[in-house]
């Protein structure tokens, strides 16, 4: 005869199991912390690290924080010269934000828009103004999370490979945003 536990019984049982696992883990950590050094050394050496061969790895190029800051400041300065209040974002090859500078008076929406434009530019290794045209043939592209197909994002490349993206948002047009993003990228050359 199969017996079904009530929800309360299942929760209580699950809680007891979690408590037992936590206590066991704490006990193991406490035991290791007080174990003699020789015992700890033998435990560590018992599990050698796996070595990956050269054919199993890849190397990528990334902007330094100094270079990303230089690019962002150049883009912000170009916008300020024209009286525009913008936000500038720089992302790495993987789309992770390196830094974001929100200019004085930039709108609250510009922060996220700048990051998305930078992410979109580096993801497709193309200025976002060019990518806008692709929506005509593939309108579902705009549904990809984290992307924004509006002018204002440019990729940064090394040997034709994208290594970063610069996004600018907040000017009255994507054309202006992209002009400022290009000024940021030009500061890196």
C-alpha cells in the first residue's frame, strides 16, 4: 500500500534533510579547519587539477578599464560640446558592462538604453544604425533579450574581431547618439 505524505509532512521532512546536510557540511568544514596541516595537504594533493591542452582553450582580447574610461569620456565630451545630455556605456566582448557614465542631466531611460546599444553592437559586430535595417527582414531580432536596434551603438574591434561595444543614449536622435559613440571609439586609435 502506497502512503502519500501531506504537504506539511513533506515540508517538515525536506527541512530536516536540509538541516542534516547543512550540519554535515559545517561539521566537515569545522573538522578540516582543525585538522593537522599534513592531513590537509594530503587531501588537497589527492585531487589534482585537470590540465586543458592548448587545443581546448582560446584567448580573447579585452579593453582595459583605462581604455574603456577614455572612450566613454571622449563620447561624453563630444555630446557635451553639442549641448546633449547622454549616458555612455562600454561593454566587453561578452556583453558585460565595463563602465557606464551618465552625463549631467541625462534622462533615466538613457542608462539602460546605452548598455543595450553597446551590447547589440558588440554582439553583431556592427553599428546599431546598420542593424536597424535588418529588422525589416527579421523583425524577431528585436525580441532577443538585452538588445536595442536603435542608432547609437558601435563595436570596438581588434583584428576585425569585436572586443567591446560603446553605446550612447539620450540625444534626440540615434544619429547623434552614434556620432558620439564613434567619437568614443576614435579615442582608442
